[in-house]
C-alpha cells in the first residue's frame, strides 16, 4: 500500500483547466490520518471577481 511522505509535494493538473495545478504538501501523518497544505496555481479566475 502506498503511503504519503511528510514534506513531499504531490501535484496534478485540473481536468477542466490545464493551466491550473493542484499542489498538496504533506505536513504530518499518523497511521490513519494525513495533514496537508493545499495550494492552487494559479488561483481560479472566479476568486478575483
């Protein structure tokens, strides 16, 4: 079974907008939980309206 590693970034692109990249930074984990920081690059246009 794959496990998340603390300090590692996981990235993927949005299915609806190729320029939008989802980045998740793993900040902590236990056997059953994962803590993370979520970032969108660039922020979606609707955030600026």
